[in-house]
């Protein structure tokens, strides 16, 4: 991946739609690093239309204040938890039920009272994006099926080991906090791929 980018113990993913909608899922641990990487990738964070936070752990929410300063016109889809002291930005609290972000991007809603994930709709490969998958990958996949049948998975999977639930997927990108990356990449050689800073996917 791109050597000029800065890797960090954090997670952030930018979703860019053909319509021009630009959705940031999580904001990493550092606003400075997030801003640096965005500049290196020629991505303008001030043009964000929505920001979705999976959960309030620092490695996902640490850059949120910097994003709010850069993109005050975006709508912020936030789970319950730590306060977000930016009254000038528009927030949308997320609870248990799924939430439409755009025509092609949905929140699963907060699963097990812990964390929300993002579903990106695609004709060929609907994708589930996870922050840390604290509720468990099976629970997040089940929550996704209310919106669409997932065919792809990308994100942090923590100590996930119920590998059988990945059998029906066609693409898997374990990253961030996933503790058993090597096991996943070995077991699913034909459909599991390394994931890290600078990765770009076209769905």
C-alpha cells in the first residue's frame, strides 16, 4: 500500500458514491493522521455529506472533533455513549433499528446495545463494514440481512472465530483489531485479502 500514508491503531473508511454522496465511517484515533492521509489520497474531507461512528472507543472516535471542524455541514449518525460537544453540527442519534444514510448506504442500527455497522448496497456485492464487531460477526451479519444479503465484509473483527458464518461471502477483508487475520486469510485463500491503510475497493 501507499508508503506516504501513515498507519495507526485506528479505523476509518471513506465511501464515495457515484451520486456525489461522501460518507466517512469512523474517524480513526487521530485527526492529524486522518487529515494527512486524506490529503495524500486527494480526498477532501470538507465535502463529506455524512459521518457514521460505529462506537465511541478512541481508535474510532479520536479524529471525530477534527472531522466536525472540517465538515460541519455533514450529518453525524452517532450511537449512544460519550457526548459530542459540537452543537453547531447536525446529529442523528442511532438506536436499535436500521437507519438510511443514503439510497445505497445504511446503518444496521446499534446491535446488542454496543455498536453499529454500515451496509453498502451494490448490485454485485453488498458489503458490511464493521468497526470492531464487538457484538460478534454473526450478530452483525444477521442485522445486515434486514437490509440486504451481505456478500462482502471489511473491518475489524476482534477475536472472531466462528469462521463458518463467512462461507456464504465472496470477499472478506479482515483488518484493524482482527486477532485471527492469518487464520482467516489461510482458511479462505480464494476470497480473503489483506487490508490496511490506503486500500481502495470498487463495488
